[in-house]
């Protein structure tokens, strides 16, 4: 069975479980990272940690839905420019502990693709660069998430696919979720990207051309891209924890993260 063919919830516990995809009016890629089985038979906790697209857009009923989750912490992985242009999470309306942790210095839009790389390989290369460029932000994010008082927590970028996908992969990987499961979780962003394009078509048609004219790979989430990144990471550092160790994440923080996320 190929990764694309794996059912989205095949790694989650069977039975009566919460929804993985959360529905909002102006957010399209908000997902619960709970219910994933680890290699030692435990599971990530439901309703504890969320991955998302631009939470800076949350207003009205969407804020009410986030409030109902008991959200206490928001990690914003966008660039300084994105934050300045598009705003931040409205902490004045929903008080949370807000952390701006840019995982890139500038976004990829408008930059030419490497002619030697196509599709998933292009994304894998960009994600590998992110492990270096975003190392400080990644270490800071793990430090925040190691604090049990941070939860429930959410981290987001603009689309909830690339920067958010890399951080989700590291968090899930270091607590023992298998690579295949992580790659499938990453691939779930495909539906969110399609919904985002449709929302832009209706609500912000003035930016639709810029969105759909960019290379198609930037709107995709092929599981192979994340699987390849994790394979590279293990080849270079031995494990996800090995990578985190090289960027200054102490072992006790990883242990705290496990305690916070696993049951």
C-alpha cells in the first residue's frame, strides 16, 4: 500500500474518538494531533495539541470555537513580514500566551524552482533547509511545549502545511510516532489547501491569481516529501532526538514533552 492510499485515521485508536479535522469559517487546515499510536503502544492525547493555518484570521465564531477548545498557547511560525502585513492572533479578544517563532526569514513565493528538483523532492529540500534556518525557532517551540501549563496549545504558519508540517513531524517523531504515520498526517493538508483556494476565490478574488499561479507543488502535501525528510534526518542525526540535541534541546525537555503529549 502506498502512503497516499493509507486511510487518514488508520494510525488512530479505533472506536469513539474526537474529530481530527476541526471546522471553522476562515481557517481551513486545523487538525488535532491526538490519537496517533507510538512505537511503544502509547497514543498522543486528543484535544491537547493542534496544528493550524493562519490563526491570525480568527474572528467572531472562529474565536468562539477556539475558546471552546480551552486554548492557552499559540505558536506563530510565520515570518516577521507576514506578521506585520497580516496581523497576529487577537490576544485582546482571546487571551493566550502568544509566541512568535519564525521558522523562515522569508517565504518561497515568487522564487524560481530548482530545475533539478520536482514535486516532492523540491519540498523535501526546502524542509531540510528549514531544519537549519529555523533551528532557533524549533528549539524555542519545543521548550514552550515542554511546559505542561502551555496546553491546550496550537502552532501555525500561513497555510498550516510547510513550517507547521515540519514542526509537527519533529514533535510527533520525538515522542515515538512512526514515520509512516507522520507522513500521512502531513498529507492531510491536501484537503485544507483545496478549501483555502476556494475560500480565497469567493472572499479575496484579488489575490487568487497570485495563489494559483505559483508552482503547483507549493499547494500540495505529498506524503513522500515528509517521509523523505525524516529519512534524511535519521541518516544525518540518527534520530529526531539526535537532531534536537544538536540545536540545543535538552533531554529533560523531550521527556517533559512526552509526558505532556502521551497517554
